[in-house]
C-alpha cells in the first residue's frame, strides 16, 4: 500500500465511522410516534427503522463494533501513511532523522485525531440529533443489513456485555424508550412554551397535568358552602333560590340534615299535578329527588369523572374513611379543572 493510498483509505474510513456514529444516534434519538404512521402507510424504510428501534441493543452493538474497527484501522493505516509523507517532505530540513520522525508522528497524530473527532464523530452526531427522524429513515436500512450480516459476532459480544450488566444488577434493554412519564411530558411542554415553539395561552395543557394529580377531595365543595334545600321545600322556595343563585341543581337535605339527594330544576318545571301545573306552595315531589352516589375522598379526580360519566350524573357525595360525607363533587367543577370556568346553563340566562 502506497502512502497516497493510505490517504484515500483515511477518507473512506472516516466516512464509514461517520455512518456508524450517525446511525447510532439516529436510532436512539428518533421518535417512534413519527415513524409508526409512515410504517402504517407501508413505507419500507419506516418499517426497517421500527425494527432497528425495537432491536436497539443489537443495532448499538453493531455501531460500536463498526466505530471501533474504523478507529483502529485509521490509526494503523492512515496515520502511518501521513507520518511517512511528512517525513519525506521534511527531509530538506536541518534536523536529525529522529527529530523529523518525531515531528512527523506528532503532526500526523494531530491531523488524524482532528479529522476523526470532527468529521468522523461530531458532524454525524450533530446531524442525527438535528434531524433524527429523517436520519433514521435514511440509515436504518444499511445499518440493519450490517447488523444481520454480523449478527453471530454481535450476538456473542452483546451477550457478554449483558452478562456484565446483570452482575451489577442492571437489566439490559432491547428497545428504545418510546413513552414518557407525566413529569417528562410536563417538562417538555414547559420548555417548548418557554422557547416559543408551543402556545398554551389558555393553560389547558398545564391544567391537564395538574388534573391527573388531584383527588376528589381537592375539588369537592364542603357542606357548609353548599346552597341546599330540604325535603320540605316548596316549588316557590326553589324558584326563589334559583332566582338568587342561578344554579340548576341543588342538594336536598333530610330532617336530620344529611344529604337525601339532589333536585334538578327541569324535573320540577316538567312536573304536573291533576290540574296541569304544580302549585307554588306544593312540596318538591320525593320522586323528583335524584340520588347521589358516594365516592371516597382519595379517589383520583380522573376516575371520579369517569364514574360520573358512566352513571350519567352531575353530582356525587364525597366521603372520608369512616363513610362520613364531607362534601359534594360537581361535574362542572371537575371540567373547570381542565378547561377553566364553566357557567351553569341556567346561570347564563340570568
């Protein structure tokens, strides 16, 4: 091999090293959520990329092997070629042979190291991080091919590496992470909003994160703050309460002051006696009082919402560990935790 052919091999090996580095970072940084829709549409490169992401341990081992081999070949083939060329160019310098050899070696090592780090490592790494989804679609095919060809060697090396990890009680993973915790998503939204790439002017996104951490007790209205009626309340009294407060649903208390249920304004307005209308002094019919299901204080707010939706109700009692009612949970208040203020339909007409 001539010295100039060694220079040619330097660029070939740098390109190969760059390929393995770019493929390694692309497989790790690419977002599965962006690749899966393309795979569902039948795009072959996307399907290959998903396979690489699902077998990340094999792919990373292949990349590491490729990078190591390329690095060793660069040092053992290209560096000596540059070294010898520099020695020839420095023959006319008034220095000893040993000095010329030392200077040539040092300069060759600096040149090779610089090219290896910048062109073989940093440039492909930064490129993959900048456009990971495009990079993985482009590089997945070749790296998967290399991985399958070298699979027997990679399998042995990978099993040895996994065995070492298990000795330190670290469980190896074969698939890139494709899900985020609630805290990670909240951080992503916060950073994206700060950088101007995401707008949350209504605060709905942040409210959704807080919503998932709240319990029924956090939103329930305590009994002393409720506007209530009694089982002896008349239609006229209901009309007065509606005129004053504007709500359409009211908790009804029994003679002992405990919650008996709740009444909806439309149930009373649609009620009729034999004369065709309900007198103002008539008591609220017992059959028009709806029951309130009981929910524990510690119930997650999202589970409470699901239960109210399942039952088709707007209110529920909230009870403590002893079964004592401590408040009432309104569907309207739960929704407000997500979307902001929600006015009662009756209240908007006042």
